[in-house]
């Protein structure tokens, strides 16, 4: 079975591993194909190709956009795009600006509501990060002694800040990826926002609507999906002729998810894997077509 992980995060967003550290862990895990899909950022897609050596795993450019429309929140993955394309850089800039506005608003609220103020140097370092977010603020609260854990920071403070966040519209994210020659994919489709879960019927309607914007695939294999969820996601992909991807959502020390854990090995345990199986056809098509994009 091919060892693949197309969903992981580096220090460019909210992971704890630098790009070169992720590459080393990918080698150690003996992955065949991988992608780094940082939130609203494509920096790794310009860094990692220069780090690759002969015999290294196959690398596919990746990104994950945080999106929202009148129907809910989504995470849209993009693969195989040209990182120099204006269309995707425009979406990245929009998403980054929204993130920076949110960080500043959270810092202001912490100061005004709970008198939680950080040293100026720490604030400068925070705002100098590529894409700071909730984990970075939580870690800073622990470092400065305001809380004993990031979990406490989230539950007692950060998650109580009124939500006035701005998000990229999913149509804009999808069109930006397509305009850069890439393949847009719905990340962890059963998961909406936070702990919310999307029922199967609602998920199908959601995928169909996003397909109208140009969505081409869904992440059917995902570290936190059980076998039934994988089956349902695969069925939707098969019915709608969508690509299938597999990802762990690895964040290093910020999440307890091993790199390379996509649910595929568990799902196919004890089964003979053949190219004609419908469970793998969407993934095979994805890999074949993304390679054609890269070669063109």
C-alpha cells in the first residue's frame, strides 16, 4: 500500500516543526507521497522543493484555507498548484490579513476584559510569525504564567472572546486554487467548526454545493474518522466522481496526531488492495492527475 499523507502543518502556520524538520520526519516515516498544507499560507511549497534530495518522497504543493459562508465553516485544501500564480497568492494574502486582524482583536480583548497583557517583545515576536493563531496565543499565556496549560487558555479565555472573525469565502478559495492550476479538496468533511459534526445527508448537500463552485475532491481518509465515516465519504466521492485524498492533520506538538496516520492502514487492514477497488480509485485518479499537472 502506498504510504501517503497530504495534510500536515509546519511552523509556517500552527505546527511546531520547521519545514526541514517535517521533511526529516517524512523520510523517517517512509512516506511515498506528502504535502504540507499550512493554513492560509504557501511558503512551504516554495521552501521544501529546494530541500529535496534524490530518493526523497514525492512532494505535492499544498495549502488549507479557512473558509465560511452563510451555510457554515469549511477548510478547503489545495494541491498541485503553482505557488507563483497570482490567483492563489491573492487568496493567501486575504486569509493572512484576516488572521492578523483576529490576533490583534484577541490580544485587545484579553487586555481589556481580563487585564492579560504580554511584554512588548513577546507581542512583536507573535505578530512577526507567518500566521499566528489561537495555539500561539495559548502558548504565550502559558509562557507568561497566566494559565497552566493551553487547554485552560482556550476554555477559560480565548474561546470566550466574541467571534467577529472574517473568513475567505469557499468560492474564492476554490477559484483561487483552480486559477493556479491546482485541485481544490474539502478537508475532514465530517468536521465543521470546533467539535461540531456534519450529518451524512447534510454533508452530501454541502459537497454538492461546493462542487458547484468547482470543488474536485474530498479528504475521505482522515486520522480522526472511524471506518463508517470513511465509507460514507468514499461513497459520496464515488457518486459525485470526486477525487479522494488522505491526511493526518499533523501539527507536531500542538496536536496528538502522528504524522502519516490517515486511517488508511486501519481501514484496509487484512484486505487485498487492488487498483480496481472503488475505495482506492478516487485516490489513484488524484495522484495520476496531480502528476500530470506538475508535468505540464
